[in-house]
């Protein structure tokens, strides 16, 4: 089986890195933005953001038809700059935060899983990232 290429999603947030970092890593915030579209929700989130710490976010279709735990163990945490983790199946994810004083760019590289089309996965990850940007820049946050 051929090794798949890392996938990449990215976005720019009109917010300082401190606000972005907090919303990205705080369970009560994660539960509000961690969905690809309004038919999904994230009813629970746990996050121990430190080297060898773990996280687990529950993602479910609101109609109850499907759900899964998205979880991993952190291999690198560099405050306001970088987060890397491994999932249970060995896939790696790296997210980099770059700030220019006004905007924060977020770039995530991830190994796609083998069950679904890689482009479909990229679109899903991008949709979740776009949901994050909407949440952080909303008046309610």
C-alpha cells in the first residue's frame, strides 16, 4: 500500500494568538466550535495540554446516526506556537500558530486515514477549522 501524503488545512484569524490559543485548547470552547457543519456537535471535551498529556473530543451527528471520539497524545506543546500529537492508530498531526500582532495564521498538517478519500478528509478538517475561525471572531466569544 502506498504511503499517503500529509494533508494541509489553513486559516487566518483576525485575533491575537493568545485568544486563538485559549479557544483552541479550552474544553468549553472546543465544544462550541469543533464541528464540520451545524448537523454535528461536540458534546464533550477533555484536554490535558502538556507533553504526553492526552485529549478526547466526542463528535456526534445531532440526529444520533453516528459518533466517534477524536483523541490523541501530545508529543510537542510550544506555547502560542506549535502543537503536535499522535492518534491511537499512529497518525500524526502538527498545528502551527503564527502571529503578526493582529492576525493569527493556523496551519495543520495531518496524516489521512485510509478508509475515506483524502480530499474528503481535507474538506472535513478545513470545515472544522473554518468553524473555529467563525467562533473566535464572533461577538459571543
